[in-house]
């Protein structure tokens, strides 16, 4: 069997909660008949919520939890990518880094040996929420800025929620970007066109922009990014008993994430869970869980989003929830942890 060559690869990147997984689902629905695609998903937490949402798409899926691909999970990234290439031999690979992941190191890895000649890196699609342009917390975050600066296609998602001031701010921001500027499109609900994936990368003169170079230099000097993992259970969830609660904390880039694996044999009380979800004021809350009303999915960002009905998974999965809060607000995690455990329905 001849080794694979020139497999098209695209990064679908963007900050926390901008709709990357939804956009990927839309792309997968448009894939040409007869083509076999693969998706590599990386999450800040340890539990793979996004992978669970992609599990029913009929594509080869590789999940890399527990940090960003640029550092903590770099070795797992190459292992997972190699496994997709050798075992699945896909016609296209989509890579979804964590919203807190810097794309510079990933792009470098994909264009250097051993992947040069094996992979054909195409346009990087970066999703943004233009409302964040009014937020200093976002505009001053180096990863948020760098994700946009490395975009070949800039997708302003959640257009239905924008004001005219948001759209004007987007136009002004793009106008101030150095040439070559990305293709800019406005959309809602992650509606993106599969044709965009075939666009070439922008010619930036073979050099990364200054912020990306600074990031890579700092990473080389430090040996890694600033991430920690704290487990409150004696073993990883894959080895935990089905009735156990398992939590894992992840820290880095100014945020704390907590991942919960929930017991498989009990349900959560829907009304109580909905109440605590609505009260959650952290950065991000997402999950797949079962209540007395059936399977639910959760996608809450900056105070928007609540429980939604989810078709029963085609294969058994373990319920899971992930929360991300600013590092100076660990109390939000502690309060939600206690509330979440209190929603468990006993037989």
C-alpha cells in the first residue's frame, strides 16, 4: 500500500464558545459523496464534549483532551494525527484546536517533516464573535488576537446577535489588519461553505507575524506553556467505576477548567440543572447529560445558552460536563460543583 500524500488539512480555530464544533458539523454535512474525512479535536478540559457532539457524523474521529495542541498535548497530537493518516487514510482532515490554543505551533508542525509532502495545509478558518471586539478581556488576550491574525478565512459567527455597532467594529478591525487580509464572511449558526476549505493559505512572505514569533520563542525558552492538571480521583475516568463521579481540573492562559464524568446509571433533575445552568456566570459551560426528559446538550457562553434536547447517542457514551472560568474565580467552579452533584436523581 502506497503511503498517503498531499492530504488536504484545515484548521478550524477560534476562541472559547464561538461555534467551532457547530461549523465543523455543517462542513461534514457538505462533504462530497464518496470522500472519507477525519476530524481531530482538542479540548482544554479532559473529557471530550466536542468529540461527543461529532460522534454521530460518520467520520473518523480522534480526541486529544487535556490542554492545547501547541504544548501540553503536542506529543498526543502527533500520535493521534499519525493514527488517522495510517489507519483511516482520509481524503481530508479537519483539526479543531481548543479555544485557548495558539495556532502558530500547530501550523509549523503541519508544514515541517515528517508531514511535509504527506499533508497539504489549506486555508485556516478562524471563527470569531464580533461582539467580543467591544470586550477588553478578549481584545487584550494574546491568543484571541493571534488566532485572528493567522486566519485565511475569518468567519464572523452569530451574526443574528450583532448590532450595527458590532458590524461596524468588525469592518474597522479588519481594515486595520496588515495585508494580506483574510476573506471575511458573516454568518449565523456556524453556516460555512465547504468550498472555502479549498482556498489556499495567504502568502505572508514565509514568515509568521511578530506575535506568533514571540510566542514560539517564549515556548522554546520555557519548554512548555503554563498548564497544570489536578485530579481529585485516584484514576482516570476511563478506569473509574461507572457509578463514580470523576473530576479533573486544568489550568492555563488565565483560565481554570473543570471536567466532570458523571455516573452512567443515574439521571439529573432537569429543572434543578436548568436553574443552576442559568445561574452560572463563568466563561464557558458545555456538556452531554441525561435527565428525566432524556439526553440533553449544553452550550453556554458568556451567559447565553441552556439545556437543549439531544437525540440519544447511537453508541453508549458517558455523560460529561466541562466548565471554564477566569483563574481568579475558582469559587464559581466550587459553587457549580456542589450544585451539579445536588441535581442527581436517586432511585
